[in-house]
């Protein structure tokens, strides 16, 4: 298991919120579109009850241009 394994949607959403992202709208299915307030950069976040897969979370962070260490330090 890696450093990002075992995080739930609520934990990831709270971290994104603390890093300046906010909920913008719902997407197709169980996905949400979050947007950065100043840059307008979008990130797609799956909304489900299971633990988020580490690869999925890494892809979300890459899309949002957030460093893993920065995400984990919050």
C-alpha cells in the first residue's frame, strides 16, 4: 500500500477544499467537477463510498497540478 491508499471521498474533498478548490457542478454518473477559484483549472472527482484507488487519486492530483507531498501535508 502506498501513501495515498485508503482515503475516502470526504477526506479527498476536504483536502481539495483546503487547497483552494471548490465544487462547481455534477458530471456524468457519480462524478463531480471541482474548480480552482483563481486559476479556473478543473478537476474531476469520483463520488462513491469506497476507498479511492491510489492510482485514481494520483491522476486527480496530477490533473489539479497538486504535489503529493503538498496534499499529504494538509
